[in-house]
C-alpha cells in the first residue's frame, strides 16, 4: 500500500529559498511515510528543463504571447482583458504539462512560499490551472505553509484565485503568515482546515544538509559577518516608499561602517542573478576584495552551508533569515514586505529586523559586530515546527493508499 503525491513548488528559478521549501516539505512527507512516492511538479519551469517536444511547442507559443502582451493589451484595455490574456498565457505554457503530471496522483501538496497572492509573479494563474485540473480528477489538495499576500474585493485575479481555493477537493490550507486574511477573506468553504504553522524550512537542522565543520573551515577565527544581498528595487516593488538609490546607499554606508570597525564581512546572495550583480557592483565601486563577494549558490546545500559558515548575518531575502534561524546562526534582518513583517512577529524576532523607516546603518553595523543578541525562543520554534508536521501528516493519512 502506497500513495503517490505531487509536490508543487518552484524548482528551477534562481532563488535557492524556493528549493529549500520543496526539499523541507519532501523531508517531512518522507519522514511520515517513507513508502510515499513523491512526484515533483515545477510551478514555473524554465525552458531549459523541458525535454518533451510537445511541451517545448507550448513554451514557444507562450513566449509569442508574452512578446505580444503589451500591444494586445493596449487595444483590449481593462482588468478583465489583462486577466484573461495572462491566464491563457500560463495555460499555454503549462496546462498540458500539468494535466499529464496529475494523471496518476493520489494527492497534491503545495510546498510553501507565496502561492496565495495575485499582484506579482503570476502564481495565482498557476494555482487556478493546477486546482482546476485536480478538481476534475477529484485529487485532494493541501497547501502547506503558504504565504498569504494581500486581498482585493475588486481585483479579478484575487477573486478567481479565491474561487479556486474554495474548491471541494481542497482539504487543508496552512499559512506561515496571514491567517486572518486567509480565514476572513479567502476561505468560504467550511470544510477546509486552516491553521498558522511554521515555514517548512524551520526543519532544516534535521535534514542532514548542514556541514558546519566544512562551512566554517579548519582555522579558528573571530566574528565572520555575512551581508545578504537583495535587488534594491524590491522595497518599492512590494509597495514601499524607499527608492532604489536609498537602498543602494544603505548598503554602501553599512559596508563603509563595517570597514571602519575593522569587521570581517562578506557579501552573499540567495542565488538570484540580479542580487549577485548588485554585489558585483558594490565590490567594484567600493574597491572590496573580490573574495568578499561569495560565489552565487546554485544548490540548496551550497546555500545552507554558506549561511552556516558565518557567525552572524544580515538577512535581506526571506529565506536567508529563515535558514539562519533554523540552524541557530544569529540573524539581523531587513523588512521589505508583509511576509517578513509576519515572520518577525511570529518568531519573536521583530527587535532585530528593520523596515524601510529604520535603516540605521550604524546601529545595524554595531549589532553585527557585537554579535551579542539573545537566542531566539526555541520552544516557540518547536511549536511552529510541530504544527507544520502535524497538519501535513494528518493530510497524508486522510488520503487512501493504493495497493501495489
């Protein structure tokens, strides 16, 4: 008797944090039932990962649609036209692939990340397409520790996403952040179980990924500081008022202050090219040593051990901070979106994270150099982890196993 579960996540983008979400969720699923067969479903695969001729043709058709999006929508104006055009784009790109992948599944688990949102990234269309295909086959679905990022009564993207989330085959939706918006605005189907849980990556320490001895090296050293990079436009893209130039100047001032304090620091990214390029621009414009920018990590193991090699980090991308929190590396962080605000409140770390109005480079430099922050609440972390594990296990047990 075994189950075949489709695991939906972002598997081929450049943000290693998304890989970690998939791997952590799969770890929990395997821990609960080692006989479960897990099938990866990439929510937004890159063209290079597509081997099927039919799927390549679908990708080409979608590329044509993307190229003509602006001229088409300049004629077919309005929110509804934009929604339908983008839905057709995503369906052309991924619909056939998803239909084939769902054929032999007993259940589907979304593996965390910002799947309940509609303003950026287009994952609302991915949700709709997958949930519609699963509903036709009566495949039960769990959305595990997903992010809930905003709601609108008037935005068609949000309302279509809401309709899909309330499908009868959706059994469980847990969130790592905004449980109130999920319960009060999105969910109308009383049979759907909801709960606030911890991010799956909180389980990282149990995943045999961290090699602290290798990460830290053989030579003893002092306080090694990691400065996590982020595209300076992220603050404004996610609704903030701080400009790209202001974020860039914050990093430049922070580096200057760390130099003044004779700190041992390095820049590193979560793997995204735009972040790495920002780091390269800082290295060249500020005459840093080339080795002070760590190579771009391309695997979750490389990224985790990069973080483990520091004595404290400044986190900018969300999963840099989550990774540090999970493996007990002290973390100071930046808040550029609601999901980070929720993370700091849920984990009790708000006192060491700074939003756009609190970017005091001298204070942040002092915190990094002194590295005397109190340890986070481990009992709270354990409780959040247990909620994640418990809901995931309960969902799996609700799915009948098939005879082999």
